[in-house]
C-alpha cells in the first residue's frame, strides 16, 4: 500500500470519526476525556476551562484585600469561606482541564506569562466594604447566569465540575446582596457607599459577559458544540432583567439613564456599553492588571517551598508503602 493510499485512509477515518462526534453532540451526549474529539474542540475547551479556572484564582485577590478590614467577625468568617470556595473552584476546573491532555504546570505558566486570559472584571479595585457586596451581588450574579448553562455543556468533566461551582456561587450571590441590603437600609452614608459601589461595578459586570455576539470570535463554534447554550447578548439581557428589580427593591439606582422597560420585548432596554474600556482592560491596561499579576506570580514564587515540601512528603510516603 502506497503512502498516498495510507494518507487517504487516515483522512477518511478522521471524517468518519468527526461525523460520529457531531452526531453525539446533536444527541446531547456527554463527551468524555477518553473519547475521540476534534483537535479544535479540545483546544477550545482548554482555552475556556483554563480561563475560567484562572478567573477563580485571580478573583480571590480583590476580596482578599478586605479580610482584615471586614466590619465584624461574622463578615470576616463569611468572606474567608467565600475566598476558600473560589480557590476550590479553581482546583476543580484545573483538574477538568487536565483531562484534555494539558499539565497543571503548563496552565500556570500560561497564566503567569500573560498568554492565558482571565475575566476582565477582576482588574478593577475594591475601594470600600460596599464593594464586597457589589462583587457578590453583581459579579457572582453575572457568573451564575453564565455558568448554570455550563452544567449541561457537552464536555462531561467540565459539566460535572460546574454543578458544585454553581451551587456555591449562588450562595455567594445571596451573601453579596445581603451586604447591599444592610447598607442600603443603614445610615445615609452607608446607602451612599452602596450606591457608589453599584455605580462602579455595574458596567464592568455587563462587560464581564463578553463582547457582543457580532464581535465575539468564539460564540458561534461554542454554541455549535454546545459548550455554550446561550449567546453573550442573551446572557447579558437575562442578567439585566434579573438584577434591575433587585436594585429597585432596596432603593438603589442603576447608573444607566437609558434604562427602561420595553413592554413589547418583555425586557429592559439599556444604554451603550463602553467597549473601548473593555478591550483596554482585556489587553492589560486596566486599573489593576499589573497589580493582580504581580500578586499572583509573587504568591506562586513564595509558595515554592510549600509545594516542594508536599511533594517530598508524598514521595516519602510512597517509598514507605512500597517497603511495607
């Protein structure tokens, strides 16, 4: 058999496998780690899952800034628990990503070198305690809307990881909203603090759900493979329709002069998003991009001795078990 014939057979086999794969996607079957998948499908999932994992890890930094300054022991304990949850989410997602054939070390290197992205929302500063409420209410609220459909995404390990992540994020959102309720019903100064936090976090939260469908380079393929179930614009509209009544309930004002209910659509019309700001932050020019990455890389380097000690301990136990 000639080399050309062998090559043609391989191409035909690949086409057959891809057709079978597409049929499984159409039937809503889960794709598992050992199943055949197109290389583009694998790379697309590595990009999205790793970005999600990186966002959970970097997302601890803005909130960690307030652990020592929380206004009560109850608030401090709750904030600590939330940050620990985010660390756990990152680890679940890194593990899911590793099933696609990429190492944890490579994932970390991509984050630290700037090759991999994380959510742009975490490049904004948390300047008051009210920001802990706004981040929980708005940022985690937007995350839930984006992540609940991922519980039924086509890649099995990712879908299963998201079930627990979403349950915990839901609690974080309620915790953040409760902080805003307390502040909004407190002194005039506390209500002003809550309104200020809403003013600063509203638009970045809308941007967090990704560029418009017309501008998104990944949405169409992700929808086809059922990695995503809703487009960025659909998710953004859902978030606005859900959040505006929550703000009105506690007497806070959404900072959008063009916001109004559209009876015909059954949804809110809203103002123009500053996409120039979004792309500047994505490109590394946000208020805290450099600070976040410096803190992350510094923590990684200073924690090297802990990782080395853990590996040495594991190796020691392995040798002991072998001897027994």
